[in-house]
C-alpha cells in the first residue's frame, strides 16, 4: 500500500491573480486536498516581473507574452507545492484544458473560468518542470516535508 519514493512526484500549482481576486483560493486548494495530495508549500506572493519572465521563458517569443507577464504580476498569486503519486499529470487533469471553453465541467477551469488569458490556475507540465518551478518560486526553508499522521488510505 505504501508508495515507493520513485512514484512520489512534486508539482508547482499557482492560483493566478484572477483566482485570488475572485475569492477562489479556498475552493481551488480544497480540490487538491480532497483528491488526496499533500501540500508541502504555500504562500501568498506578489510576483516580480523578472520571476514571471523566468517562469514563462519558453513562451517569450509568443505575441501574448507581454500581456501574460502583466496578468501574472497584476496582483498577488498563491504559490503551492503539492506532492503525491502521479501528482503532475493528475493536477493537470484537475485543472483542465488551457482554454477554459475547452475544459471539461468538473475541472477547475471548466467550472470556474471562461478565457485563456484569465484561466485562474497554473500547473507544471512534467515532473522535471515541477522540481524546476518549485525551486524558482520557493526558498528551501519555505517547504515542509511532513508525514501525514493517519492510516495510509491516502499517501
Ligand atoms: P499553465 O502553464 O498556466 O498551466 O498553462 P498551460 O500549460 O495550460 O498553457 P501554456 O500554453 O503553457 O500557456 C501558459 C499560460 O499563458 C496564457 N496564455 N495566453 N493566446 C493567449 O492569449 C494565451 N495563450 C496562453 C495562459 O494563462 C496560459 O495558462
């Protein structure tokens, strides 16, 4: 029943400024908690422009890049590190398609968003990017490797 360390992944999830402004923080966090993943890092944070640009550096050549940076730095975001078996792909499923109009009902974007440019949440797209992004957004001392005090129904 207990997962081996190789199966356990980390992902970086971020509630974007529209999610914070619209009061969706609790709703979004609770979806990951109820699924059974473990929260290992959490902070409200006003993102500097340089960090937003580094986070989205692969999109630098896109026409929407300046707008994306303005959006992400327009107000505080909620930075989170989540841990669990298959958490990277599973979190992307919980979040839903990038364009909220294509996101299935039941997903965060399917239930709570309309526009790609205001899609309320980010999730890492690979385990390597999960580690990279957690390293980018958190100082080491801000992360907690805690053990759940409960029977291992959920890991
Ligand atoms: P995310 O990184 O936020 O989880 O999103 P994603 O992988 O689903 O999508 P990606 O293509 O990496 O785009 C990153 C974010 O850029 C914004 N975007 N705007 N045409 C547009 O205006 C446009 N396209 C993308 C979205 O906020 C998207 O989540």
